[in-house]
């Protein structure tokens, strides 16, 4: 599973959109999409917030980004 799939799974399970996840991270929709695709890296605080939302550790989040 990669990060995009994990985010999609979370969004579906929690009846959220990717836009609302971006809002929770405090970043724009386009930045979120670029970071999920791997074009840019999440800041440490963004990665921490995202890991808490997805229910994974920072290490697991990193593994999702490199798969």
C-alpha cells in the first residue's frame, strides 16, 4: 500500500474528502496532492498530523511514502 491508497482508505472510512484532510493539515489542496504523490515532502509537523489522522507511526508513514 502506498500513501495515496492509505489516505483514500482513511477518507472513505471516515467519510471525509482529501480536501478536508488538507484543511486539517493546514495546507492547500494542491500542496497536499503534490505531497501525497511524492513531488514534495511533508514538513515534520504536517507528517506528524497526518500520521495521527491515519493512525500510523511516523516510521510507517515514511514507509508509505517510499513504496
